[in-house]
């Protein structure tokens, strides 16, 4: 399902509002190290405010966190941090 199709979905909670993808800057802390990354999730912004991740968005979020942690570790190992 692409973003255009997702924007046409009705919220499954309130059954009134429309959901749409939202991308924000986010942070994640792992073993005392914080990394920044972009994450996308769905929001019913015009009625109940429900927020949730689709399966694809959840997978992408986990990959973004993993890549950010690896990049930070690589930079520290290379002496660039």
C-alpha cells in the first residue's frame, strides 16, 4: 500500500477521521547511547489523534535505529566521534 492509499483510510478507532503518514525526528537510547533518526507513523490528526505504526513502518523504524547505532559505533571506532 502506498502513501496515497494510506491517506484515504478511515481511522479504525473513531471511524470518523482520516489517517495519514507523519515523519518526525526521533531519538532512541540503547545501552546508554542515544541516536537520532527519522521515523514515519500513521496519525488520525483530524479527529481522535490516534498514532500507530504499520508493519512496514515498524520494520523501517527498527532498521533506522540499527543503522544509526552502527554508524555511531563505527564513527567512535574510527576516532571520528
